[in-house]
């Protein structure tokens, strides 16, 4: 469970500024704020009406790094409280803090399902693949309360629209019935993010997520139900989870769980996230700070470090028996509807800021 720190203080939120002369336009219409109770004690949920739910990522679909063009994010902020989360700066855009606020003050787009139904109108929408989980986790704890992701998945299945899901949560198994239905039409792909099996590293850096072993069990159950599910070994943390034996352990476990693919991403530290992560790293591992200062002069570590980690994982996958040939090319696992047209959503407000600025979608 995520640690309960006090919120970072009151803020005049971006949507509160919509009627002021200097405002550049609001992303949402505010509805209400709800203080968490019971298992959500210490959290605050900000209910908003989103003006759009499909977000276009500029440059998406044109590179391996951003293989998707369209995203959906029903929530902003995330109770997983991952210290390295690249989406933290999206809270600053709203006038919220990227630390405790991001972990505990979650924006809930209560009209997400309604908006998706409207935006999937075949007269305006070409049936392109939609990625979920590119900003904050669609199956974070409050999904059990709001069930927006289930509604979104059901809507995509009914429309026959291809989609992918990236999550750290075993709550994805709640929707196994819908995902299995989507898999029968080859329109879904799931990936579980499992960066390490080291319990100390997991507790320290991902305090609000399910145990990594439970996530591996979810990979196994999804594939057993016919839902193609791979593993993203990410992020790998230099000095914390990048030792050969650590990477070999998680790669071997992925193969044993029946993952349809195993890929790797080394830690990425964009501005804002870098300061947040380094502050916490210095409190627990001050000896690692010089190494991180050398590696992260930019948002990404040097190419040779990324290649080293990737090579170690792929070697471990091969040593564990590898993946069957059909699993080496994940692209075929997500189909596209017949005669899909690459028609953009008709909208006077296009969210086409660069992916790095967007945090991969709003």
C-alpha cells in the first residue's frame, strides 16, 4: 500500500482557471472532490468531465518507442506511488504537486466511457489501435471503486476496436471475461510491467503495486485464457535491479509464466521526475548518487548501458528455453478491423503535443 503522506497543499487547478482572461483553456470541467474512506483513506478523488478521452500522441506509431498513436487515460495520478513514474509532471500541468499529490490526489474522468462511445463513431473514427496504461495505470486501486477501465474495455470490445493494456496490477484479472472475448477477435494485447523480483527494491520503489510474483501469476492466467500477455521488464534501475542475477531471475520467471514476449526498458528520468527520484534515492542509497549523476546527464542513460541490460535479459530468456517462434513477433497478436481507415477524430481541440511533453497522453 502506498505511504500516506499529507497532500502537498491546496492548488488552483488548471480547470479552475478556464474563465480567467489569461487561461489557455481547460482540459476538464470540474464536478466534485471526494475524500477517500476505508481502504482509500488518505486519498482524494477529483471527479471531472473530460472534454475528450482519445488523445493523439504526436509522432506516435512512427517509432518502436511510441508504437501507438492514440491513448486513453481514465485517471491522472496513481496510487502505485512508483518513485520513478514518468507521468508525474502531468500533475504539475494541472497545478498539483508531482510528489505526494500525484500518489494521493487522483483525477477521475467520470464521463470516460460516455466520451469513448461518442468518439468511436465510425463516421469519424478509423478504428486505429488504442493504448491504455501509457500514462497512469488503468487498473490502479481506485479502478475497483470506479470501474471506468472495465467500461472502456467493454466499449472497445463492442466496437471491435483493437487495443492494448499496460499495467502493474493484478486487478486486470477481474476483466478476464471481456479480455478473453476480445482475444477471440484478435483485438487485444496485454503487458504486465515487472521490473524486478527483488522484494526490497519492489517495496522501496513501487510501494502501492501488487507483489511481482502475483503479477507473474496474472501473466500465466491471462495466457491460459487465450489473452496474449507479455512482460515489460521495466524500468530496470541501475545499481538496484540491474545485476545479472536479478535480470536472469525475472527473465526466467517470465518464460516460465508463458509470456508471449519479454522486452526491457532502462530507467528514464525526465525533468521533474529526475529530481523526485534522486531525492528519494539519496535518502536510501546515497552511495549510488554519483553513478546516477554520471548516467543521467540526460533523460536516458547512455546507449551502451541500455544495450547491456537488454542483452542480459535476452540471453536469460534464451537460456530459460526462449519463446516459441510465434511469440517473437508480437505485432500479429493485435489485429485491425477490416478496411480500417486512418481517419483522425474530428475535433476543434486536437491534443497533439509531443509525446515527451504529454507524458504519453492526458
